[in-house]
C-alpha cells in the first residue's frame, strides 16, 4: 500500500514539474536563454536541481529555457556546472540567491503537489 501512495505522489509531482517547465518556456517565448539564435527543441532546465528536493522543483522561476545543445552538449553543458556559468549570472543577476533563499527541503505532501499542479495548469490555460 505504501508503494502505491508513493507512485501516485510521484506522478502528481512529475505533472507539477512538467507544468512549471511549460510555464517557463512560455515565459521565455520558447527561446534559448543562453543563445537566443539557437533553434530547435527547447528544454526546461532547473537552476536548483530537482534532486535537491522541495517545492522549488515546480517553481517556474527555478527553470530556464535552453535549446537541446546548450542544455546537454558536452564541454559546455549547463548540467556540468550550472552555477559556474558566467552567462547565467550576467543575464539573471541575483536570481540564484533569491531561489536559494526560498528553497526548503522539507518533505512535500501529496496534496501540496496537487495544489501546485492545479495552480500551474490553470495559469498555463489562460
């Protein structure tokens, strides 16, 4: 029974994160934030990683839009060292510090993920 509840909570969490990525991509006009001239598939990438835990994973402010090559290209990948990327700090001064200040790692209850998902879904539909 515990496993079923955990899977349901993960599903709602994943849906909330997907909605946050959609919101961030719409906010960024589906444009790569590192190189606006890049085209193609756009990814929503977290500044504070999902693995750090907390509601911040579903906060659109914690997500930036990157093209596939800027997101994953070896040698200059966002994931290799995201917070050491000077372009990020230059383009978004103080953003990481603001996110860090509101980041909390307490366990998130299923109903909280549901509330976040519902809110983001409504925002994305308007």
